[in-house]
């Protein structure tokens, strides 16, 4: 399974000097042509860019920014095509809700003995960006600043990190969370004032009913159920003891949960397994469904953890694929952590050299009428990033982040749940102590690769603390 996410939507605000309309006719048009011929194609692989033409007057700048904001772009990308006085743009930039990225760039690569007045006229935006950065700082307007040339190998990648972070944070503001059941009694590290959640992160949330889950599963069309079962047989190694009744109940549970996500327009969800067992009509638990929904981009955390679900969604958008995760056991001599959960892990994170086993848990975790199936997802080995979204002192959000390495480990024959082992960048004792002192909760997310640059940018956009462990 793989998910294709939309590219960040960018509004390009190109600034020039009004005086040049008389002193250097055609200069603005020349700089606009460079943007269209060189800059926009370079950005096209990483962003959908709107460009309305360069502006030099306050009224035109305000109209462009207002139009971009109304059209729903994620980021305002500001370029000075020539020197441009900051006060023309400041009022619009103070009012906008859009994240601002000032890109200090130019067409010319080098200044040598052939440099002359024409090259200087066409490549002197740098001091305009300095003017602008100064007044934005003095006015308390947050912004990100990047200096690069299109010839720099990492130029677009550096921009992409910020554009992606801004796009994902904008998506988080619109994120819809679902809570199926209730939070696990007594678990305090993810306890949250939902008013604070909505007012700071912007996430909407709603409660979901176990009865709806049961009724949808029972009403699932046979054709839909058979298609899901066929996908199980095609994609996984089915344990020999699985019956048609096991597969049918698991597929119905998946259809039920998927339809709830669709109909309630959910981006992420959490459920509490005890709530399923309180209704004697529950046939099975949606462990397989949630493992596959994460692969489709739905955020998740267990035990009624809305914060963790939002955190998994965030990481799964910043650096997909990402999975909900939990540390269970310490491997002291291996300087590693054993991670697992009851039955949920993003199956898109699974190692690719073998199919994930689909098995029945030997013991039910709560009362159900049928057996409870799970995918024994073992994460592919390699560099990874751990991230926990958590509340810190004074109810301020923080992202607790660490580089880790998923080891070549498992699946273990004695385990019927997802599991993996990851090594820490420092002594595991020091790592766990630092994580705990940072307020790291017992739920977190993990993704492949190094997501730290994007997570640091996302923390800034969220006005959250960035805490790196290790």
C-alpha cells in the first residue's frame, strides 16, 4: 500500500521597485520571464505554485496576498526580483495568516571580471530581502529565510522541507480526529483539554459509537467483504489455523472502520479496546483494519489517545510512511528498545523481503464473539526517526524527536503481534532518561529516514518546543 499526497500549494509574491518602472522599462518583465522560464519549472516537482506577476505598489501586493490566502495556498513564498522597499509589503505580510518563506536568490551564479551594470541591475534582490527580514523581525511577524541559487544541488530540497512542513501544519489545522470509545482509565500522559486541542492545534474531534461499528460490520455487503478477504490472501501469509469465519469477521470489521472514516471525514482516530468488549455483540477487533488504514494515511494511536493519533498523522504526512509505536522492553546489551503493540502497526512500514503473517492472537485482549486477528508487521531495517507529540509545562506543545535505527530483527515465532527492535544513538539508559525528562509519552510515532529537519520546521510553525533526544 502507498499513499500519494498532494504537493504543497504555494503563492509566489515577487517584489520589485516602483521607481524602475520609469528608470528601467522592461526590467520587471525580464525578471518575470526568468521566474517563468527557470524558477517555476524548478519548483514544479515539489509544489503547486501560483504566480500572479511581480508587484511593486502596496495596493497590488495586498491584493495578491489576499487572493492567495482566499484560494487556500499553504505558504507565501516571497522573492525580491530587484531591490524592493519593505514597507510596501509589510502591511499585507503582517495581516496574512500564511507562513512566510523569504527566498534570497538570483539568476546570476558568479561575479567576475565581466560583471557590469546590466548584471547588477538584474541581480540585486539580496538587500531587498535584508530590508524585509529586518522589518518582519521588528514587527513580530514569523518568517523563514533561505539563501540559495538554482545551481545549488540542495536548493530545492531545502525549500521543499519548509514547504512540506508548512503544508502539513496547515493540514493539521484542518485535521478531523475520531474517538471510538473512551480514553483508557488512568492514562495521564495523553490526557488533554479538548478545548486547548482545538484552539492551539486546530484539530476538530468527535466521539464515535461502538454500536455503529458493530452495525456497519454486520451490514457490510458480501461483495465488499470478499474483495477485502481476497486482498488478505494476496498480500499476507495466512496462518494455517485461520478459518473463513475468522477472515470474514476481520474483513467486516475493516469495512466498518473504513466506512466510518469515510463518512465522518476522519483524518485520524483512536479507539479503546475495552469499549469493544463492553458490547456483547462485538465479533472481533479492528487490528488488521487499523494497520491497513495507517498505510492509507490515516493517523492512529491506541487507548483513546487523540494527541498520539494527531502526532502519527503529522509524521505520516511529513515523512511517509509512519506508524504508531510503543516501547515495551529494553535490550541493555544490544543498546536497543523492543517496540510493539496489541495489534496495530502501519503495514506499509513492513520489511519487503517477505509477506507479513496474518495470525490469530492466542488470547483475546477483551471479550469478543470471535477470534482477534493481527498482522505481525515487522518494520524494515534502516535509519528511522521517532517523534512524540506531547504537552509540556504550561500546556505548551512539544515535539520530542530522536534519530534511531530499526534493526534487522524478527518476526519472532513466539509473538503474534507487530514488533521490532530499534537501537538508540546514545546509551539506551541515557536515551530513556533524556526522553522521560523531556516528557516523552508512552505513545509515539516512527518513520523511515531522517525527518528531523522537517519536524524542527513544523515545531516552529506550530509554536511548539522542539526537543531532540540523543
